[in-house]
């Protein structure tokens, strides 16, 4: 979730949006004291940022592409059956996204699949549905989108999504689709980043969209407010590894296109942090004491430059152990 994603705004972004008059008042219940007087609404801020985002399209095969630059990475499968799109980014990125989709092919939009419920992956659902897409997701994604929700760490509040943004078709464990001579195997990950995560395996193309199971190159967000947890993240990485080979292209929720060795290094980082934080917690250290120990010190150079800081990641791991 970088640049315009589910994370705390940078000071520079704050100043930019404050200057542009885009900061609106929001004070969710249960915020820390300093935030009670904050006038930043991170949700509005990220939507505003996405309006100016520049998208890039990476061809993975003749029929399959990855679009990046606003919210979660998007996959697009094109062909005579129409377009299948994985994730819908922010609603405010719709103009650029429509242009990027049109540049790939003029076949109609048929199907939108959400990897999970987070708004940087689902905010564009309404426009895609109104453009002709059926929306398919895990049962829990639909359930989460119908509820109001608070994420106190991120100072975010979400109202229930409008009816036209909700998945029309859902599944529990797995769902198979055959489109454009491709086979799409949709599989549920037990709670990991959230309790709504699925993978989409394009089995002929040998491409996996792993959603926010994988943040390529940075510490990931683990959304414990919807049952995300570190053990689930490691299990999800293992499951994805088991489906991949040396040629597999792995689309992460955030960050550049990945491959099996990249996912393996990330999985090993998750396990190392889990082990270290578990030792601190088992020894009786409080959350604050565990964060102060800097257990990820030697990893921060490689993984700590994203929007999930080392201290926040330790908190996420400690909280979900
Ligand atoms: Zn997410």
C-alpha cells in the first residue's frame, strides 16, 4: 500500500493536500489523543492522490497485463470473451484506468474479481459494474463491504459500500473460471492479511495474483481488525510458493512484479520477525518494550523503506501472535 495506500500520510502529502484544500474533518472514535484533533482524513486524502496518479501497464503475456500506480496492482486478461479485471483501485483513478484498459483492447469489460475488501482494491467497483462487469469475490469481502468499519491505527473510517459496489457472486473455498482460453483458479487464503483474501492463479499463463498476501520489497500491512495475522501471512506465502515454479510471475498487491525467489525471501523475513517477536512476547515483554528492542534492526535496511514502518510492523506481529 504505497504512495496512495492504506497507511499513514506522509508529512509532504499532508501539506500538499492541506494546501489544496483537500483535508476534511474526520475524527473517528477510539483514536489516540493526538489524532482526536487531527483534521486529516486519510481515506479522502488517498482518493485525492489517486486522481493524479500515473498508471503504468506491464505486459505479462499477449493476453495478460499488470496495471500499477494507484492502489493495489491490477491484472487484466483480454480476449474474445471480454476483459477480466482483478481489483478496481480507487474510484478517483477511473479516468486513467479506463484509458489504460482501452489501450489494451476494445473488448467489453465482463468480470471484476476483488482480491480482498480493502478500499484501495475495491473503491472502483461501482464504475466497473456500471461499465458492464459482474463482480466476484470471497463471501467475506461482500460481508465486510456491507459493514461500517474502523481501522484505528490508520485513522480510517469506512461507511458501508453502496449496493452497486458489492460483489454479485461470492464463493467460500474455491471457484474456477474459463475465459479467453485461460483457466482461472480462485482459492481462499484462510485469514492472513484480512479474512477476505483470495489468490487468482492463471494456470495456462503461469501467473498468480496474490493480492496483499505479498507486499513486494517492504513490510506488509496485516489488518488485524478483520482477522489478519502473522501466522496466516506465512501460511499464505507458503501456499503461494507451493503453486509456483521457477517461471511463475507473481503479481503482488503492492510493489513490482515478483517471482518465486522474491516470494521466498519475503516469506523468510516474515518467519524471522515472527520468531523474534514471539520470543520477546513469551519472555513477558510488553508491546512497547518489544518495539523498543528493535527486533527487526538488521532487516529494516531491506524491508523498512515502505509505508509500514519497522515499529508498526513489530506492533502488527506482536498483536497478532
Ligand atoms: Zn489490503
